[in-house]
C-alpha cells in the first residue's frame, strides 16, 4: 500500500482527493492537513465521508514523510512551501496553478506576482495522462492542469497535433459554482448566483495560457461564464482550420487520437438528447467527453468538451497520474461511470 497525504483537504478538490484515495485499493490515506480545521474530523467538513474514515485534520507542520503528497492548497500559496514539500514525499502531485506554466514571465502576467521558485518550473510534468503518459511513468513532480484548461486541451489537441489550426482559437467556457471553491464570497451567495449566467472573465482568463502552452503556442482567447450548476465544465472552442477539413476527416482524426484512451470518449451523434458533450451526465466520473461540429461557411470547427471539474478536471486526473507513476492499473479507484438521470 502506498501512503498518501492530502495537503489542503478542507476545500472541494481536497474532499474529492480524500474520497478517491479512500476508495482506492492500493492507497492508504495517512494524513489530511488544514490549518483552520486541525483537530476536527474529516467527515464534519465532508459529510459524504461518514462511516468511511475516523481521521481528523492535522496542522501542516505535523506532516511526516509519505510515498505521495497530493497538494490542494491555493494558487500563489503552494509555490512558497514547495521546497519543503518536495522533501516530504517521493512523488508530489500539485493541483494548484503554481507550477503549470513553464515560463515565469507568463506566470507573472496571469497571476500578477513574481514566482519565488522559477528554477522549479521545468521540473514539473503536466498531469494530463492522454498527452504526457510516457513522461508521467518516471515523474516525481506533477502539475495537474486547471479544469477548463483540461477540457479545452483535450478538445483541441487532435486538431493542433495534425496541423489543422489556422489562426486564433476562441474558447467559450462555462463552469458550475464548485469551480469557485469552498471559501464564501459575496459572488457565491445563493441570492446572487441562482439563476445567473455570469461572465466573470470576458477575456484573458488564466487558463488560456495553459491551453496555448499545450497546443504549441498557438494564440488563444478565452471567456469564462459561471452557470447555475454545482459541478461541471463545458467548453466550446471556435477553431479556424486549413482548407479541406470536413466532418469525415475530423471523425477519423478524433477517434484515432483517443482510440486507446479509457477516460476520453468521442461524442458526436445525429440523434438523441445528448448529441454532444454534456457535463451533467459526467458528474462524479473521471471521463472527459469530446466532440465537434463543422462550420463550413466560415471554415472553422467547433471543438466541444465536457467534464466534472472536481474529478477529471482535478482530483481524478491527479489519481490517474498517480496510478501511471506507480505502475498501477490506470483506472484504479476511478471506475464510477456516472448516473442517468441526475
């Protein structure tokens, strides 16, 4: 059994990490940290864990040494503690944004702070198994992409790798309220959020830097909107393409690209209620559904993807990376296939 500690376990991503580790046949949850909740039981904050664990939160300074650290601490917080954390486990998997960008200048642009440890950026492997599986096999430092970035990258990568992208990629992303985290704020009050479709990032969302980095530096413009859902991300990417791209070409390309990927499904059908990727039916799963539509009039492709932001967009991706790194079945602990209706 591999010993695992979750650092920053009080939030929604932390709760999902705990849930997945507890249900994993090859992992032992050894510690969960929270400064604010130290000494309190995990199931007091995450009530879905009732009857599954008697563990309580511990303060960060009580961490020992483990096989794996899963980091769910906040953006611009994790980077300061990383040198210490790297000495506490053989493998560190970071779910914050602090080590996703290889270029410190890009980090400064999108997060408005200087990175205190730019020398560590190149040492982290992107935690997206479908694109970096060979590197993840030997990676001791892994940085999991953001939820909307993961969806957009998986939607776009088949086009980018084939050289089909011919200009600026426009990403329209929609996300549920859990993407804002568990910390209360005026914007997350039920009276303000309910019924709203709030464009909270009309341009320049930080995930566009991750997307551009992944698809070879091609220009990306991203808009993000909060919708009335708790979980779920859906992205619609408008992609100008080279001449000669038609539906048959795309169908073959996407199916070939993801042919051997257990957790990516190509969804584009002509009939039924769910003809294109829909996050609702992915709740709780580690799947990302991808699809497309062709706009021949404007010579562009609409690349579409959906996922659960807390699972494939976060904790599930991290566990999938862990499985690969330690030679475990890639689906271990991630077999839930969703519910319908929800």
